[in-house]
């Protein structure tokens, strides 16, 4: 008896990502070692649009999603092809369909090392490195710098209060996404002289909690806005994605959130990042897929 068999290749069909069973998407991301839970996929499907690559009997071999922020910008995420089908053109095919759906919008994403070559060949330019800090939060947080202002909790029904600050820091109005993220999140704001100067969110994701977005005007404010959540998570798994290398990153390291991976923020159609010195900026990302 022959000990090998050559299987016929099969056709993949692009389907709306909402038309496939979430458990198949969950299996796809688990298959490449990503931490998304069933619930995280449900959230992503509410927040954005996308494509699933499906074979003739309904199995899912790929995904790509995009998250519109008005008519000007979209962020791209959860671009995955199952290991069995990688390096055969599926990733490129998925991305070309995302381009078609995104129209004239500028595009931004956070690229893994595996995807870097693909995105460069599709016209993306690298802008910055993102450090994924994660781990079980230290039993005691490091000493914090003096707090300049007052921290308070923001009830989710008052979420519109942070829209202007977030838009300034992110560079584009992403109120719809922020509203969705706020459901079930704990939100903290920092006020100085009566004005809102920073905010942070903490929500369940993957293996534990994500602290992000963190919007602040300086490292000291950002540290307090992250610490206010991390102090309630001691001993539990938490993650903060940041482009910072200075005191904020040092604080995360001291809180035992070490760098597990780096990804590269890339854009196409125009620059994405718009950091201005001493102005509110993104210290913590909303999420890898959300930028
Ligand atoms: C990144 C990923 C989506 C690429 O999908 P794919 O189906 O392999 O993509 P393609 O077959 O269209 O390949 C695109 C290019 O990337 C190259 N490539 C694919 N996998 C690669 C790898 N692991 N390392 C280096 N290059 C790779 C291919 O050779 C190809 O280059 P070419 O067109 O010059 O020959 C897939 O590897 C994957 O799902 N990885 C795990 C999850 C991940 O990192 N997703 C990216 C999120 S930003």
C-alpha cells in the first residue's frame, strides 16, 4: 500500500465575516496562537466589517477585518490564514478585498513579523513599534509619582464626555468604537483645574484584562491612569499595548507586565500617527486589531 497521498487543492470563497459561525473564527485565531475568546470575536464583529475565507463545506481558513472611523480612516485587524494554507496567496487575496471595501480611506494596522513582508508589498509604510506588555500584575505596584489632578470613575452613560479628548489624541473621531468599548469597561478620567486631561479604560480580553485606550498628556498622568486599573488586578493577567519606551513603559515593566512581542504600526494612503509634544496622546492602544 502506498504510504502517501496527494490531496486535491480546494477553492476558498470570500464571505461576509458575519455569515460564519463565531466558533470557526475562534478556532482560526486559536490555531495561530492568538488569545481572542469567543466574546472577543463577537465584539470585533459588532465593531467592524470583514471577510472570512470559507471552503466548499463551510470550514473557515482565513479572516480579515476593518474598522471604519468615519469616511477618512479605517484600521485593519485579525488578518489570519490557517497555517495549512499560508504562503499560497490567501493573505494577499483577503487584503485586496479589504482595500475594495475600505474605498478611499487611509489605512492603518499593527503588523506582526509574519505579515510584514506582505504589507510592505501592498504599499504600507512603517511608522512605529508597538510593545505588547503583559503578564500577571505584581502583588504591589511600584511607587507612583505625585498625582497632578483628580482621578474619578466615569459611568459608561457619560461616555460622550471623553470623545473630544480622544479625537484630539487619536487624530480621528472614533466615538462609535469608544462607545462599544465602554460597554462593560471600567473607565477612569483625570481632571486638572476642572478640565479633562486624560482617560483610561480597562476591559476583559483574551487571557485576562486589557488596559487601553490610555490617553494622557505626559508619562506621569499615563502612569496614574494605568495604575488605577492595575491596582485592582494584582496577581491577575493584564495587557497594555503601547508605543512608549520611557517612564510609562518602565512603570509597566516594574508592574511585571513584560514585553512579550513587538508589532509595527503601518499606514497606507497617508500618515496615521500624529503625536504632538505635551499634548494628549495615545499611551495605551485600544487593542492590537483596533490600533
Ligand atoms: C500573515 C499571514 C496572514 C499571511 O498570510 P498568507 O496567506 O501566508 O499570505 P500570502 O500567501 O498572501 O503571502 C504574502 C507574502 O508574505 C510571505 N509570507 C507568508 N508567510 C510568511 C512568513 N511566515 N514569514 C515571512 N514571509 C511570509 C509570502 O511569501 C508572500 O510573499 P510573496 O508574495 O512575495 O511571495 C499569515 O502568515 C498568518 O495568518 N500569520 C499568523 C497571524 C498573523 O500574524 N497575522 C497578521 C496580523 S497583522
